[in-house]
């Protein structure tokens, strides 16, 4: 007796075809970068834009100041040549998209660091800052940041110190990452402590924004 395969009802077959077409379309859009599903795609695009080569992510911070525009993230990553801070944002309409990123070259110094303020609003009374740096000298036992706040007109507001925790990545690289809210623009410097490992320097900073269509 010859058995016949049961055919799916026509309605179910049509639904499966539409589902397969949708999966194919979403996969194609993700591959082309039109609608990125993978959260690391923005970082890869930022690396290509700055020609940094692949970087290792040390920290990803959720941006609590941008709930109405989707999920905003601040990414701190590095490799042997750069340290980088960058933004990425997810929304239902556009998927994962890159924002502005900024790199600082790594040298032979005790610390390589970069700072940025994000979710910048000219009408707001505070500025959320993130400071990220790599500690290159194993003798360093502590890093202290000195923050000088000033108004848009350059008027001095206040000065204070912040001591970030030094963390160790899986590959052995030591780094620190500190966030704080400031009442104005900040000039940030660092000082390291440790036996024969004391050093000091300024940390460059940049305004990070989410809308960066050229990347």
C-alpha cells in the first residue's frame, strides 16, 4: 500500500512561505547593514571608519538619558594602537545603528585614556561624562582623575577628584572606566600612583552624539 504524504493546509503553507521570506529579508538587511540585528555591527562600522582594526570591548554602558529615542549604549574598546569610545543605538525602526565614536592613539606611556560626554543637551544643567583608559605599567596601583568644571563661557565652577577602580580584562590588560555627571564642560587630567610608576597628564575629550549618518 502506497502511503501519501500529508500536505499541509494551504493557509499554513502560505504562512510558512511568508515567514521564510521575512526571515530571508531580515537576514539580507542585517548583512547589508540596512537593519542591523547584531549589537556589535555598529562597532565594526566604527572600526572601519577610523581604520583601527578590530578592537576588544572592555565595557558597555546603558545610557539612561535617552529612553525616548530607543536604547542607547556607550562602548569602550581598545587594541594595541587605539583606545576608543563610541555610541550605538537600537530602535525598532532602524535596528542597531552607530553614533559618533572617537579614538586616541596608544603610546608607550603609563596610561592611554579618552573621555567623552554623551546625551548632550545645550538646555540641560548637567553633562554625563565617561572616562576610559588603559593602564600599561603593572607597577601602577591607583589612578586618580582631577576634574575641573567650567561654564560654556569658560568661567570656573569647581574642581574635584575621582578615583576609578582598576579592572583586569581576560587578556590581562588593565583598564579603568568612570562615569559622572558634571555641571558644565570638564577639563580632565590623571595621576598614577605606584613605586617608580608615578605619572600625570591630560585626558582629551569629545562630545559624542547618536546621529552620525556619514559612518
